[in-house]
């Protein structure tokens, strides 16, 4: 077994943080499922921007949709939904074999709706209906407007991947929204076993901003420690919530825990090991969504052990020392969420602009042929 395959023995599911039509068609993703134990897939506007703008995989469909008079936004919708449907079909056997615990494919609501609760709910419902696959997860950001949307969507029986979480405040709000949503769903006669959610907690971006702030503070021993410590403390809270009284009644009715998903797992600082944020966060009932380069690195030289449940007091000590050094982690992580929303919106802008260019280029080729 390679290290990616071994993760499942420790209770962690490996999901791929990438999508591209070529990989769906040439067997790349099927190979990851068969040989690396891949159990799910996540996407976001940045990933689709690279896939669509950075390849010719989609040109035939873009040309056909353009000929039908579709707008750029309608073309993106069609392209992304086609890919997500194909991915859902590919992962359906994993979904069935895992008892609906894995095998999910995530599609994000429009990043323009991050501060619009009603708009988020409407877009999520539209996408869930359009894709029409049981193993679809709709990605919703953990913004203040996103929290009530998450509760409403879970209450309607829609699977949700909550994204852009960076601190304990985000996590508490998300977990409570999931529990409240499930209670509402059960109250309406729904079967909670059929609803799934993950809480995507971002990792490496935290070290990137905190390390910069630590410069010159005489606390070099804390460099590269914050992201893992932050995640371990949140995981301890997960255990309290989902293996304690708050979730007991729902669990007895068959509800799934809202697993923590480690996102942003690529190493940003080349001075750190390239598998750092996989190696240090392996533990039961978690998901790690891993981008392509980190997949290759971890397959080659990852270290597999239950690291998530070890040295938790030391993790709390890191956070205490940060505060003593004058680092306001809460303020920094709140800003990270703001920046994340802006980055996804910018990627979406870039994607739509690139699609418009492709549309014009392909139309010009068609006219000259």
C-alpha cells in the first residue's frame, strides 16, 4: 500500500482537490480511485478557471453552446454541471460502498453570493436540482450570511460542503448550523442518514499570514506551527460536539457526523516539508482534500500515523504563546475569510472573461472556415 491508500486505515478519506474534463475521460481519476484509494473530489472557482481557461478540453462544447446563443454565464453553468455529473457518476460506487459517507463531489455556489443568504439558498437548490445526483455536495462559504443558508439547506436535505473556515468561531457556527438543520429535517419526517456535510477548515494559509506577523518578534520557535495547532484544537471541539450530548439524539436516529475536511493542504513555504499539512493532520473521521502536486508528494514520501490526536496540549500552548507574542489570530483568520471570498470572486471574474475570449476566438475560427 502506498501512503495515500494507508490513510483510510486511520479513518481519514483522501479527496482530490481538482477537476478537469480530460481526467474524467482519460482514466486519470478512475486510476486514483483504483490505485490510490481516492474517495471524493472538491472543486472551486479557481480550479474551474484553470481547467477551462487553461486547456482546450471544453472548446467543442463552448462552440456548440455559443452557436445556441448562450451567454458566458450560461456556458460556464453547462460546462461545470457536465463535469460534476460525470464525476458524481464515477464516484457513485464509492458512495454506495461507503454507506453514503464518501464518494461526494463538490460544486460551489456563485462566489458573488457569499454575503447573500437568500441568493445562496436559491443557487444551491438550483445546482442540486440541475446536477441531480445523490452524491453531490454544494459548497457554501462560512460567512455570516452563509451560516443560515447552511442551516436551511441541510434542513431541506441538501448535502453541504462548508468552505472558507479558518477559526473556532467559524467552526462553532458551522457545526451548530448543521445540527439545527438536521433537527429541522428530522422534524419534517426526513431520514438524517441520507444527508451529509463536511466542514472544510483551511490550513496552510494560516501559517502563511501568521509566520509573516511573527517576523522580528523573537518567537521563531512558533514559525510553521500555527496552522496545525489551530486545526488540532478545532478537531478536539469536533469530538466534543459529535461524540457528546449535542449530537447524541441525532446520532441515534442514524445521522452522520459533520466531518472536518482539511483544505488548503499544499505547503506554501518551500522551507517546510511538502507533505506537512497531510502528515500532521491524520486522524479518525476526517477528510483531507489534496491538490495534484501534494498528491504526488504524499504518495512518494508521506508519513502515515495518527497525528491528529497527539500533542493536543502542545497545540493549545502554541495558540497561547501566539497571543503572548501579540498575534491576534482571530483577527487574522477573519481577514483570511474575507480574502478567500475575494479570491474566489476574482477567479470567477477571470474565468468568465477567459470564456468570453474563447467564445469570440472559436466564433472567429468557425466564420473563417
